[in-house]
C-alpha cells in the first residue's frame, strides 16, 4: 500500500479477517481502502464501490495491488457484514 492507503492500513490492521482461506481472496485492507474511497466519492452501497473501482482501476492500482482484480460486490458485502466494527481504532486527525 502506498500514500493514503498506508494510513488505512495502519488504522485498520487490527481487524480480524472473518473469511476462511478457501482460495484467492482480495486483501481485507484493500477492500476497506476501496470502500472508504468510494464512500468519499459518493458511493451509496457495495455496487457503487465495485463500479467506481472498475472505472478507476488504474488509479487504485497506484495505491493498492489488487492482485486478484477488482472484487465484486457480493463477496465484499459478505465480508463487511461480518466485520467487528467495534474493534477499529480512531482515525487520526491528519487523515
């Protein structure tokens, strides 16, 4: 992760990934970076996140690897619905 994505990584690294390793999964911190960026850009749901990530994939790849490509909205929704939001620390003021 590079640039602002590093700040996301530093503040969300404490999250436990709820997925079972059954194959190539997108990186959890990359999913969070995609979702946060999309929300800042006005996304209203996981389908919007996927559309923005596909439309701006070159920009996203400057910040995160996306080794398995842009994740679809289905798996993203399942991951986010299982995260423990109470385990996230505070976001720094300079973010």
